[in-house]
C-alpha cells in the first residue's frame, strides 16, 4: 500500500452525479469523472462554463451545489477516503487540509464583519487557540499574500477594499490554517489585466515557497501555460484528457483540447 506522502494529493474515481429538477426528475451532470491531483505544483482543471469543473471541486469539499446529488464515486484527500464522510467530518477537511477561494472573492467575504474578525474566526475554527494567537495568525496570513499595512486592513470591511485586495484577503482566509492543498475557482475573474497577473504570480510564489498542491479551476489557458504543471480537460461532465501542461499544448490528445487551444490563440491575436 502506498504511503500518503507518495500517493496523489487528491484522487477522484468514477465520480457521477445528477441535478434534481422541480418535477423530481434527475438530469445526469457528472459522468464517471476520474483524475488525480499530484502533490506539489499546480494542476489546472480546464473547460468551458458548464463542463463540471466547479461541481467536481464542490464534491471534493463536500459542498454540493443546490439540487446536486452525488450518485457514485470515490474521493481520497491526502490518503483519507472521504467519500462517505458527514458534513461534520468534512469540517476538519475544509480549511485544515483544503483551503478554498471561490469565484467572486469580494462577494464571498462577510460584509458585516471586519476582515480581521473573519480571519481570526477562520484561524480558530476547530482548534483551541486564544484571540491573541488567532490575531497573530491572521496578520501573518495577510503578510504571506503580500498585503501591505495588514493591521489597517484587519479593521476594514469588504466594501472598503478593491477587487484585487479582496482576492488577496480571500487567499489569506484560505491559507490561515496552513492547509497543504489550495483549491482556486477562477481566481482572476473580474480583475483587470495587471491585477490578474499579480494574483497569478502570487499563487505561483505561494505554491513553490509553501510546497502547496494547487488545484486551479480556470478557462484561461494563458494562466495554465504560465503556472500549471498538469492539466485535466473536462467537457459536458466528463474528463477527456489528463496530461502535463507541455503535452497539452504541444500534442493535445482530444479534438476538444485542440479546439480550446486554437480558440485561446485566436483570442490572443484579437487583443494584440
């Protein structure tokens, strides 16, 4: 039996699921999804909107979308088979083993709590530490994502910060308990080009310096080319291909992968 250190950080086998409609019928949306997220480095899950990328990540986190039901499959995180874990058990996974940044970072922040309070509460979740230690961890987490004047930011609310700063705060929240794996769902959506580049550079830096496993959900192949080491291609709830980033761009094995690459290059030419 492989040790946890040598096994993939995340293993998904035969994951299938359905959406329940209002009339009670079930529509299949995930079909026998299987792939691995190797330890350390960035694995990018790519595909068009509606391909099942986010649903798959939510299944890993035990946070199923409204109306979604997992019908089959096995999920292993850091050597632990969490397929049948309860929500209470999954609370020890979320934040501690898996840090997560969802789409629209600003909307994911609590508008009526200061940034500092949110970070401190996240730091104390499931562990017995005092408020002073939680504050120390909160400030350290903000510093780790290159937030200037962290003490001042701790006193602010979500509406008082920019979209780029909100993305850094969301990263700090995801990392405050020092998880070994970071799940990012479209982390550059809604940001201007300069801020996008800064965030992607920061993710690459954190992944390398903290020896993180980063599971990146994106439709931006420019981001994939820049920081990912492995690629998983999804379409219509199915995995079509898993390969290295180099092989993906130089020798795509599926026609859909080739079309994604061609569309990305066409988009780059139009913006020049």
